[in-house]
C-alpha cells in the first residue's frame, strides 16, 4: 500500500526530528573546529541517507563492509586510506590544504604503505635490499623556494619491486623491509640512491577496496612511481610521487594522484659507467629530479 499524504508528512517530520536531535546534542561539542566538522558531517550524511532513501538492508551491508575493511588494516597497510584515495578525497584534501608558489613541487597522496622509522641509508647506497627488478640510480637536489639547497632534509622513499609489490605485502615481518629507506641531505641538499625500477601495479587484490572498484569504476591500476616524503627544518613537509613517463596507466590512475609536473623520465642505460662512477655490467635506468619545498607555515 502506498503512503497517504498524512503518513508521508508524518514520516518527513520524524526524519527531520531525528536529524535535529542529533545536531542539538553535537552542538555542545567543546572544541570549535571539532564541533564544526561534526555538525557538517551529520548534516551531510543524514541528507545523503534521505536523498537516496537508504534501506535498512543497505545500511547493514555498509556496516559489515566497514567492519571487514578494518580487518585488512595493519602497520604499513591502511585499507581505509585506499578508499579515500579511490574516492579522490585524498587528492582533494591535499590540494586544498597545501598552498604553494607555482614553482614549488606539487604534493600528492601518501598512499597506504608508508612506514615510520624506515632503515637509514647513506647517500648513494643501494636501498633495494634484494628487491627484484632492473637496477635504477636516482639523484637530485632538495631546494627551498629561493633555489637554495636544503640541508638536513630527511627523505623517506619507498616503492614497488618488479612484481608490483611492496615489502609490507610480502612478509616484511620475516624478510625485513626492502625498496624503502630514509636518507639525510648534507649542506649541498643533494640525494642519491640505487634501487630497482618501479612498475605499474593494481591496488591490493585481497581486501575490500578492490571489491568496491570492481563493482564501480573498474579501474584499479596505478602507474609506476616512487614515493617521497621530505621533512626539513624551516620547510613544510612534502609528500609526493615521481611518475614514470612511459607508464601505460599514467592517465588512468585509480587514485587520481598523477600531476603533470610529477612526471619524469626514467632513462634506460646500456652497460657501462653510471653517473656515480659505478661500472654496470647490465642494463639499468637513471632518474634525476629536483624537489622544491615551501616555507613552514607560521
């Protein structure tokens, strides 16, 4: 039986009262910013539920799905972060929260695989730690917005091997970290390291995020890239990627992270002398990229 005008009006009043009651309670939140965030979240999520006429069955499925998502989270893997990335929320937040001069390096999303306290390496060392792949030598300089070298910059770098896997996906507890390092610049602001060439890879295939992507956009691949997090005294922390220009997924990144200024040439080299003087007996790649940081917020 369809709703009569009276029952429809009564249901609308009941829904309105529920929202108003929740808002009234959260309006007493002591912290002003938290109060603003919570009231806006409640308004929008209640409006969403009303607009799409969310059913009890759909709500129950969502709660179970969130519970299952939490089970896939562990140190070095944040399944909820993959959802944020795939919805474009990560890039939206990063972009609006990181004002910068035009010539400064663009930030991008952190991704789900950042680990704190990465192994320390000296400049020029091989950070691959046995990761499979074609050798790659990366170098460049960390600069401030005035073009001056940034000393004592701590550079975290992490990336996939040639299977498209990260160390946290491949028994890091037993095998230890690989293709992951922390480097510290000297007075010249320069950095350099050996590792292996990153490749394109899909988001993790065993969690809940891939289920969502398969049911919606159908896009789950990321272009080949290196992750960088750079922190230095007097500078705003910079989290970004460097993308391989030859990647076939460069313009269909599942998490919307590619920016034109972050695309670089990973140049193929034949056996011979590398930029650091090392003699290579096999093919390898080189990358040169300078990062420009912004001043720390006052």
